[in-house]
């Protein structure tokens, strides 16, 4: 089995940021919101904040594919917004936690595919 290495460009690698505000007044609404969060996690997103999830993909085509998958799994009610930006832009995000500035996230320099 051979392994190929693909180097990732900070301009080609795209981040997807999914932000949502879903109703949770009733038990079915809470289940739909929970199912949507679990769907995002199953799709490889990580939680950034309670209703903000992020994931990186290799290129615009992969971004479009993810958006289409999210669209097919939207809950019946609520607001969902999806942003995309390059890895270079993501690296410049300023993050404060517990009143202190967090270090910029280290992203992978290469993607190993096998």
C-alpha cells in the first residue's frame, strides 16, 4: 500500500464556520437541535462555541460538497449561517478565553492520504 503526501496551501485550504440559532422550546425542537449538532460532529466539525462549529476542507469544491450535505440535514426551524474563509484568514482570528489571549491554532502543514 503506497502513501502519497499532499502539501496544503494556506490559500487553497478553506475553513467552514457553521453558526446556528435553533429553537429549543419543545422536546421535538430540542431533539432536532441535538441531532443537528451530532450531525456536524459526525461530519468532522469541531465545536468552537455552543452554536458555532468549524472544520477545514481542501478547496472550494469540498466546501460546496459540505454545504450541500448540511443543507440536506437542516432542522425544520431555526437559522443556520455558513461562512467560508482561507486558512490564512483563519490563522489571524484573535481568540480570548477567560480574559486571556489564546495562541493562534497550529494547523497541519501536510495532509497524508492513503
